[in-house]
């Protein structure tokens, strides 16, 4: 192939690199072509007909996926994922982590929890009663579980609920 001068290169003589473009498959052009006669559509059936589309919902006698899925409705079921728009979200913090991260007599608020790397999300903070508490803490949070409130007050601390 002769090399072109830079002055002679233009839109009229540009072409793709050899081997990069492939001709389209011409079906139904005789049995010598390899895809003649039925043109790759098989014999009879819905896929052989003109205008046939493979619909997503049709599964050919098999139970469709939307009928196989569980039907859990309502905003208060955790397992009904697409229907969770009315569910309240909270950031849980356990008493065991408060025992580790805070000193005796400290004041625990959402700001101090965020500074300690515990309540990093933008949801209201809820203190849960997992673990034991031996330190006297003043805990201010948006919500408390019953066992958490009981353990905090049992250790001599106070549990104050704040509004969000």
C-alpha cells in the first residue's frame, strides 16, 4: 500500500484498518451460505414467526419470576425490601463500645460519639443494651432500648432522650 502525503489525507480517502470491520451476516441466501432455508430460526414455533419477540415476563410454562418471589407487603416488614419507605432508620451503638471508648463520668452525646468514630451516619442514634456497663456515664441519645436504659441507670449513670 502506497503511503499518502500529509496534504493528500482527507475524509475522502480515510478507511478503517484492515481486519477491524466485519460484514454483517446475510441469512436466508441459500443453503450453501450456512444459514439458508430457515435462516437460523429453526422449524416452526413462535421464534420462527415474523414479528416474534422474546418477552421478559413469558417463561414458556415455567412459573414466572414475579410469581416465584415472596409477596411481603407493608412498611413494617424488614424483609419486604422495595416497600421500606416508611421504615425508621437509626444508628445503633452498643453499651460494650461505650464501656471501651469512654472514661468514668464522661458525657456521651451524638457529637462525642461521632468524634469517637461510632455514630458516623446521619441517622438518629439509638443505644442498645448489648454488653455490660460498669462506668457512671451521662448518655444523651435519640432513643434507648429498655435493657440499655436499665443498665446505664444500674451503673449509676443517667439516660436522657433528646429530640432530633
